[in-house]
């Protein structure tokens, strides 16, 4: 027996005289247990009176002999829950009172309008993906018209329901919905789909289009970010909601495709979501059984619902996602009723529904063609010659939903006013975080400062001291580590874990899930009112790069705390020693990569990261101890590079600049001090952030690296990229090795003797004859 969550059974009802026969979906007040294939007696008088309010003719049978095999479910549970489960019955009672959407001509018109708008957009652009929007239209309409609460006039209202289109290639669907719902997206915008400068780019971008919550396209990122959004909602609700004041009770809804569920990042994120019991996360899986290569039978035959059940999710199935909007709504009702688990709803659909190529890979990523679109329009009663056509009835249907959302926001604002009287301190903090988006005044004063007399700490240890201060000052600062807390040192003193039982906690145990960790932090940032941070070893940023890139594109100010930043980590060897990772991160647009040289620069790195709310930051930290330098400061980090040390003035011009970042800055100071004893005037430049230095004025950059002075860069990482600033380099040309840090530094040349020798060779090279030193800062 496979029940609907609303307590329905589906079967054929036939009278003994054969005068009537109906395929019906029946809601019965009681269930009869039995084995699959057995006969289930249902008394017709009770049944029809309960469901339809009338009795059948007397000549009809009083008992239907319906086998369990005959029952075709509209919605089935993938977790084999008992039929008597009270929650399912409660949802069924609610769902049974709803007007049937399946019978609504207006809703059907809306769905087909969405399908055709999407097809027209792709055809107009001669590029895009029409298949998924046409298949997903019923479930998307169910959400946007009948379920979600949102206000197009204020897309950033904090208690709105969130919608994430994880299969971002289906964005014509989202743009159609945003237009119909009244967001600032005109019909002309739809017609400019995929054009340069369009508000409707080829994949959704949160920074371009009002109503787009997150940037999606790389499959799996959207669902994973939705986990972060649901986590943020749960934490904020636990912090601010009080009895009678549900300030934050929104849901996060996701539509995803088969591809999203094949990506490893969603497995990581979904596993954590199940562990944390994020009950306000509801995912609708577009089960169309097609990928670019063809049928999913080629590569994806696992039992997805069983996998998600093992993660701790509630799992449901809508068998006819093409037409059964009532079944979709019933499943969503049941999902909303389950508050202790996230829900995965498998919605079986036909890709490209209505097209002559429906159900095939041919409708995935290419326009349907004018003839095919015209045929679809004829079949559905549309004018085949009219493109981008929307009936007034459709606009009116969605306008009513928008009005409902506006009224809901007004009621919420009234509640917030009452809340501010009862809980003034919390209300002020809530408004600062979620209304204005400001950091608390004077937070910078909490950043610790250090002197050369203070103990030499590894910069990861300095980071721990800074986080202890910042977590006290900034309630919006939340985050954690990918199972490396004792190594990353990211847990503030006294911090409470975010767990199912303690959602008010601000420290997140991400587990060994680097990619999902970064994506979840993107979702936390997207929710609003938070500054998320996460941590792992710098080398394992490689696992997370896909999500870090989304941080940069989306302008999320996530703070990535990456420790064990060089060969100085020692014995773990080349698998753990980051060589090329700094270069990879430094080459990413809109990402700040900071490698502080001492404790003051660590404080400065966090200040830069917190002040740049539209740029993510990577803070690379050492395992080994480093001295605190007299010339370092918190403020200087914002310059990107600055003069840290310089030999005393002797009347001689500068003969050499040594430039470095992180733990090698101390080595450069030692080299400069030794050369000074030999009569060589040196300058040591600390360069914690290439990107910030490049943004300084030409005059400032020239003052740091003056004309006629050769520059030698020193960094225990790839030497690539330093040629922009230096004439020569001491760096890594291959992978590292396993051994104690001091032995590795000697092997790879990061010693005073080797750097001194290299410095002399550089000065000798440019000191011969009339060899001119190229001024690298003097460029057009």
C-alpha cells in the first residue's frame, strides 16, 4: 500500500451492472493494513459520503475489491512511514479543503503561459534551455502562486520565502515568474534574454536581476547555498523569535535537476542539512530522467530518495508532475508540516512538455524552432503567431498573489513594531543587522594590537585571539571549520555549536565537507544579516574553489580562514603543502587574498575582510610561529603593501628591495639586517594583499618600489606572478616534501644564507656597467 500524504487511495470504482466506471482518488477516514497485492475492503457508502457527500445508486456494490497493486499514487512517501502517522493525516485534512487547482482553467493557462514564455525567450535568443522550464512550470507555478510569501515591491524583505533555482540553466522559467509576479523585469527584459547587458542573463545572477536570490549555473551550487539559507533562518529565528513574535518563519524552496543531485557538493550539503534537521528547507527535484548525454539510465540509476532518507530527510514523490498540481501542493503541505527534517520531493516530469521532442535530450539546450512552438500554441489554444503573449487573466492571477505578499509584509512590520516595545534591545540589533545591514559602531576597537615584545605566535594562533574578540563584538559573525577546529583554531572561547538541539549556536561543525562548507557560507551570506566564515587548510581550498568563485561573482563577503599556508607545515608533505594555491586565489577577480606576516597584520586582515562586504576574503595563516615586527600595523594592511623595515639613512641610495608576505617577511628582515652590516641599504616591503596594492594610486605604488632599485621577492609558494612586482624571485618551482619545517626551508632555499646569496647576485646583475633597472611600477 502506498498512501498519499493526505490519506488518499487511487483505484477504479465500478458498479456490478457496469453502468459506471471511474478512476478516482479517494480520501478515506481509516486505513486497512495488509500485504501488497492483497484485497482491501472499502465500504462504498461510507467512502462516497465521506469524500463526495452523496451515496451511489443502490445497485452498486457495497464493497470494492481493490488490490494494493491497483493503487496508483499521486504522492508517495520514500521513507515507508506508517499509514497511521498523525502528521500526514493532519496535512490531508488541510489539503482536502483546498480548491482543486487541477480543475482551474486559469491555473492551467498560467502554467502554459510560463512554458511558452520560456520557449519564446530561448527562441528569441537562439540560445538557451527550453526543456526544463517547460517541464518545471507546474511545480514552479504551484510555489509562486499558491505557496510562497513574497513582496515584489520589496524583494529584500527579510521574512520572505526564498526560492532557489539550482538548475540555473532553466532560468527562462525564473525570469517568466519574476515578470508575471510583478518584479522589476519588463517584457522587453524578457525579450533581451541572453543579450549583452540584459537583466536576463544566460544563468541567474543575484547582482543583476531583482528577485534572483542566488547566482546559479554550476550545478549543485544552488541547492547547497539553500542549505546555508535555511541554516541562517534557523539560527536567526532561535536568536530573535519570541513567544507571539515569529519574526523569522520563512521557508527556503529549491527546484533542482538530476544534474544537481549528481554533483558531489549537494551530497555534502544535504548530508549536513539532514544532520542539522533544517525543517524549513524544501527541495523539489525535477525528475525528468534526461541529461545532456541522454537518458539518466546511462549514468544515474541510484535510488535518490533512499539516499536522502539515509541523510535524515523526509522524502515524497509526485508521480505526475506534468499535470497534478494538487499532488504537488499536497506534498508541499506535508513538507511544511515536517519541522524536524528537510524534505526532498521527487516530481516526475516530462522535459520539454508539449514539444514534438518532449522527453528527449533534444529539448535540453537548444531552441525548439518556430514550427514546433507554433504547433504547441495551436494545441494549447494560443495564437500561434503571437510571441511573448500573456493574457490579462494571467497577470491578474499573479497580481493577487503579489498583493497578498504586500499585505503580509505590512502585518509583519506591525508585529516588528510591537516587538520593539517588548524587546527593545533585540529589536535594535535586529534592525541594525537585517534592516540597515551595518556592523555595530566601534567594532574596530576590539581588534587586538601586538608589540615585538609579545610572544611570537603562529598567525593561526593570532587569528584565534582576533576571533575571540570579534565574536563578542559581532553577533552576525558565524562560521566554523571543515573538521579541523583544533588546527584552524576558529572556535571562539565559549562559543556554542549550531546543532539541531541548539540552533542559537554560532559555531558550525561542517564536517569533512570543504566544498559544501563554502557553498553553505554563500547561502548564509545571501540570507542577509550575517558575516560567515569558514576554515580548512589552504591546500584544501582546492576542494572549495567552485563555491569560492560563486562568492566572488555574487559579491558575498565570506571570510575564508585558510591555515597551514606553506611548506612550513612540515611533515604532512606535498599532498598538504600549498604551492600553487595562493596564485590560483590571487588570480580570481573580486577576491581578496591576504597573507599576514605577524599578529598585527592578522588583525588588519580581519578588518579588511569585514569592511569589504561585497568581496570575499581568504586569510592565509601559518602553522609556525612568526615574530611581531616594529613596523607592522593594522592600518597598513589596507594598503596591500607597505615599507615595513628600512636600513638607516647613510646618504646612499636604496640598493635593494626585498618583498614578501606571511612567514617569509621575517626571513627578509633577517637578510636585510645582515646586508646592512655589509653596508648595503635595503628596504623590506610586506605585501599581505596583491589586490589591494594594485588598487592604490600610481604615486603610492612608486613610493613603495622606488625608481632604480632592484626588487627580490621571497615566498614559500609558487614563484609565478611575482614578476609583476619583482625582478627576481626565491620561491617554489615544484611540489614540497615531507620533513620538519626547518629541513624543508633549508632544502628549498628559504634560509638567510641562500636569500643573501640571491640578493647579491641580483645587485651584481644590475650593477654591471650601465645596466638600467626596469621600474616595474612605471607602466601605462
